[in-house]
C-alpha cells in the first residue's frame, strides 16, 4: 500500500531537496504533488489556515508541518490546530523524515 504525500512549501529549494532527500521508490510513500502555499493546496491562507480548513471539513488527512521556525507558539498552534507532527527543516534527514512518516502512517493504518 502506497501512502500519498502532498508537499506544501513556499521555498522552491525545499521542494526540490525534499524530492531528492530519499529514493521514494524504496519507501511506502508516493510524493503525489507539491504546492507553493496553502492557497494552492486548498485555497486558504497559510499552513495553519490549511490545517484549520482541512479539520473544519472533517478531513482525516494527517498533516506534518515542515518549518524553519522553532518558535514554541507556532509549534503549539500547529499541533493544537490538528497537525500530527512538527519537524524543523534544519534538523531533517532522510532517516528522520521516514521515521516521522512511518509514525503518522502507523496511526493511519491502526485506525
């Protein structure tokens, strides 16, 4: 079973780097698309707005926030809004990314 990932990020270099971070064909994940911001992803304002909009629509889509900001209030806001996880871009590696995806996927598959 392949789980699909939509990457939403306003930095083109991050989207390119994310694609090249690992050999996706060797994982149970498919990078199905990218968007430059929340508006492109779901016609809302920003990442937090996207989380709120998805949750208001009773979406079961798990959201992992990949951010450059380690500000506690932003992390808290994302998690309170319904994000499944929050990862700092500066700390990301192929292994840690797959570990975070596996954690969220496990939650999906165990429902």
